[in-house]
């Protein structure tokens, strides 16, 4: 944690409902008293909120109060943004709008803080909220629920890693709201897109036999170094377009699918539809 208490700072007070939120300018940048923010977001104590913040997002500062100068824990704009994203409280969304619509514009008028691109509001308004983030996590849990418990954690990590790469974000909370539906679809289709159910052979490539049995199949691909890889394809794996998949499983019914697998498919499809509904409702609310 950094010590930024080089001078006593004048406070710019704001009211969020009945909760006072004190802000101050340090080197022309807005900082916020952590205890006030944690109360507004309904954290038990400020330490619960700041524990996971980066060191450059928090610090201590001498703040002028009616009872005299006091050293207080403060967080900067980035720290505030992280704290709001991590909060699961219902107040977080309202607090976010209050900060971006009232607090930051007022600070710009009272001090020399400049944010001409309105970066904070753009970031906060354009990202998925906690409800949507939890929906994405729920989809991921469904994807690994059928796997042995011993590998569910690593399988979930692979899904999250693929999502982070696909949407170029370090964590789910930073996915743009406009891409929420795409993220739902990506997770729902992950096994098909990534061939998750095709055995990896513990990193070893197989040789294709000169003579193949009637039902033998192999997948030829390249690893990240460009080296040729050959992997046996089990009989339960299929290469189909989306339309072929639905036609084969639901209409022609010539794809061997167990009742348990069909229920799993229905559960995932229902969750996907729920995600789409949340996304569309959020867009309507924002309009």
C-alpha cells in the first residue's frame, strides 16, 4: 500500500442517500475515502473491500475532518472501479451510476481533474454487471458438471482462459456489455469449438496406422509450434454444423444421445436463453 500523505487534503463531500462519500484531489486525480465507499457498497469493513485491490489503487492520506486531521485509507478511481465490479450488493449498480453521473462531473468542475473522454463512465456503463457475470459463471459450471470432480476446477479454468482470450479481457467482469450474448454463446459452444471431449493423449501425438479399421478415425491438427499432431477420435464425437446437430439430435433422432445427456442439453439451452433475456432486458433498461 502506498503512502501518499504528503499534505492534508481538502475534502469534497457528496451524499449517496444517507451515506457521506468524501472525495479529494491528489496530484489532480480523484481519490475516495475507503470507509465511505465500503459503507455505500455494504461491505462489512473497508478492509474487506480493499484487500484485493492492487497496491497502486489504494493508499493512506491525511484528511481534514471536524475532529482534526486524520490518516485515512483512500482508493483512487481505478480502485473505486474495481471495488464496484467486485461488489455483489444490489446497491453497486445504483452507486456506479451515481459516481459516473454526479460525483466525477462535479469534481471536474470544482478541481482540475480532467477526463475529457469520460473514461470512467464509458468503462462502467459498457461492462457486464454482476448479474450477467454470475450468469456466465453459471454456464461454465454447467459445462463441467458432468466431468469427474477432480478435474472440474481445471476444466473451468480452461473455459475462463478461452473466454479471456476470445474477448481480450483479464477477467469476466471486464467483458463489454454489448458482447454478453456472444460470451454466453461462446461458453455454451465451448466443447464443440475446442474439441474438449476429444482425448488429448497426455500431449502425445499418435501415428495413423497404414491400415485402418472400419470405425477408426483420427484428427490431424497442428500444435502452437506448428508441429503435426494426430489424435484418435472416439466414436462418440461428431463433426456437424449447428443445423445438422439440431436436425440429427432432435428431428431425425439418429444421434445416440442418452436421456441424461438430453436433460443436460435442455438445462444448458435454458441457461443460454436466460442469459439472452438478461442481456436484452439490460439493453432495454439502458435505452
